[in-house]
C-alpha cells in the first residue's frame, strides 16, 4: 500500500498532463466558458429573480460580454485606421532615417556600407526562409481565435441552461458521506471566480498606471491615454499588446524624428509586461483568490507550458478552485494549507 499510493499519484499526474497537452484544443474553450459561466451566474440568477425568463436572463449577460469584446476589437480597428493614415508620413521619414542610421553606424562603429548590405541581405534571407512557418503559425492562431469566439458563447449558454443537471450529476457522483459539502464548495467556487475578476481589474489598472508613468518619464504625449489603452488591449492575447503599442511608437517617432523615444516606449511596455506576468498578476490575483505567490507563479508557468497564454490566465483560478475543494476534505487539508495564504 505504501508503494502503490505514490505510484498512483505519479500515474495520475502524468495522465492529467497528457490530457491537458493533447486535449488543449477542446479543453481551452471549455475552460474559458466555465470561467465565464461562473462569473455570469450571479447576474443570471438576479435577472431570474426579477421575473425575466431563463433564456433572456442568460442571453443578456452573454450579450454584454460579446459587446465588451466587440468594443475592444473596434478600438483595435480604429487604431489601425489611424496608423494607416500616418503611413505616407512614415514613408517620407523612413528614407532620411535610414540614411542617418547608415552614416551613424559607419561613423561610430566603423561598419562599412558593404558590411551593412551583407548583414541586411543575410537577415532578409533568413526571414524569407521563416516566412512560411510564420504565416502557418499566424493562420493557426487566427483560426483558433475565431473558433473560440464562436464556440465559447455557445458553451457558456449551454452551461448556464443545464446548470441544474450538472449540479445533480456532481451530487450523484460524490460519495454519499460528502454530498452535504457540495453546496458549500459550489458557493465558494462562485465567490472565488468573482474575486478573480476583481483581481484582474486591479491588475489592468496597475499595469495601465505603470505604463502611463513610464511613458510620461520619457516624454511621450498623452501618456495616460496610451498607457491605459495598451493595458486594456492585453485582454486580447498576442495582437492586443502589439497593435496597441504601435500607435505611441510611431507617433513618438514622427514627433521627435529620433529612434530613442520609440525605443524607450518599447522598453517601457516590455518591462511592465514582464512585471505583470511574473510579479503583479500572481501577487494581486493570488491574494484575491487566496493563493500564495509561489503557488500562483507555479500555476502561471505550468499554464504557459501546457496552454500558452490561455493557460497563464486559466490555471490560476482553477488552482484556487482545487484549493477550495481540498479545504473541505480533511485528507486534503495539507494541500490546502500549502497553496493558501
């Protein structure tokens, strides 16, 4: 028995890792939908108590979430339109900028014209060789994002419609001795996900303020606008931070005619994003969901390992749910104590 228990635990961990890795295309939208359904459940319940039908009580909160993401996409489109309008001016400044850069490299570092041309040709050849792979990865990411945008609202609505059946299923699956604990576990789970959303709001405000402070220190105009906008756009994985950062980078280049301020903008965003991923997010959100910072950081890195950006967002609240589950069972209390604050 002493030997079988560690082996069973190891086998369970390995099996869970295999399922998470190979099933991520299916599990990621389900996990997002479960998180969203738990967050929207109190609103649905409130609307139902006010006399709205179940269908309308489910449709209205989902519509609000869809409008929120639609607004973010509209903001990104608006920024892309602004950048497109500035493109002729950028082209006018690009030629003189390259001439100035070429002369400075030759004067300061002794890098001759022939050496610069050879370096540029070598990097262009490498870039052309990797273009196909890059386009494939971009198309794959775009397809997955489009698929999730379609399927997640469907999953959310179905989870809310069949929530009673799901609770009855969980009740019947639990051992009879533990069934009385299920309502408390579910109630605590809903509270944890609500606190998770509040923690995310605090994170975005903190990141926006740090972005704004950094942009103000290097002399960028309208630092608060660009800082908060870039922070909000990080809700959209990959594309949000890149596209939202393009506008302050390009405008600072147009206004100063120098490379140093745009480079400073990139450094500010990179440093703040590093702090957000490795310190601010695990510490702030970990406090809201009652996880210590070490457990939160481990959850984020494991999430990134298995599911990428989606895992960094999802693993933390689900670990908090596991801590709640462990807290209600005496045999799992040591794990709850290890993970909690």
